[in-house]
């Protein structure tokens, strides 16, 4: 007997599901990577330069001085112009013949100047000049409160070259009525006399410096 054998009806296995790609299974990560790629690409196109500062920021910063610049370097400060010194008062002009002048307790007045005198006194009692005698006639008054000696040796004459000459006391003794040789003058009294100077021939007396003592400041009278 023939038997028809049939295999059991085994159901076919289900078709395998389509496998999703990695990007499909990681959508969030894929989106993030895409964003990063866009940023990188954008920087590559722009050359990687940093964004420029806002307009006006750099200029404002450069225009703002540093705090240290407010304090100027003392060495660079301009020096103050020197203040002009006090103007010195010019010395008073020397008095001239006939003008009373004072030094200490004496008031002097030169009344006359004689030049080119060959000798003084007489032929028997007198003296001859080495060069020429210059005779200076003076009046001396004691304006102080005490007696004071007047001496012809304290009085100095200068010529135009600045040379200084002392009085010739020996020759002055021979001048008639000469009261200026070591004479003590009381307060309020006045004496008159002649100061004698032996100067070179041709020399001209320019001034005389009169003193009431060897240590006084003196006062100058022009003789020219």
C-alpha cells in the first residue's frame, strides 16, 4: 500500500528586519557632529581670524592716557626761567670841586687845584718838586661831637692812569698858613689848608680820596 508522505507544515521563518544605519540610531549625536562640522568649516573659510573688536573700542583705549602718564617726569619738566637779580643801584657820581662832602666827623670842600708848581716856600726855606707839585686847597670842618685829628697823610690823589699818590708832608710845611698838617679840630671848628703832592711832569690829578682817619671809608672828589 502506497502511503503519501508529506513533510510537516513548518512555518517559514520571518524575514529579517532591515538593519538601521549608525547615523539613524544616533540622531542626536549626528546632529551635534554636523553642527561642529559647520562651525569648523566656517572658521576655515574666514581664515581663523578672531572677531575684530567693536568699532571705537581700540581708539578709545588708545586715547585714554595711562595713569602713570599723568605724572610727568620731573627731569623732563621745563626749567623755570631764572629770576633776574635785584638791580644794583649805580654808585653815586663823585663830587666835584666846590661841592661839600662828608666822611666820618669831617666835612670837606675842595676849593682850588693848582698844577705844574715847581717848588714851595722860599729859596732859603722851601722845597723843590721832583716832577711837579700839585696843590689842592681844602676846607675841613668838624661836624661831630668830639675833637678829631686831621692828617694830610690820610688823603690820596689818583691820576688819569689810576696811579695813587701820597701827600708830601715835608713840602706842605713850607706852604704859608697851612693848617692841615696833623691838626686837631674841635667840634664845630673849621680849618683851611693846602695838600701838596709831588707828581710826574705832565701827570694830571683825576680825583682825591678824603678821609677823617686812616680807617674810614673815605669820600671821592673829582679834580678834572
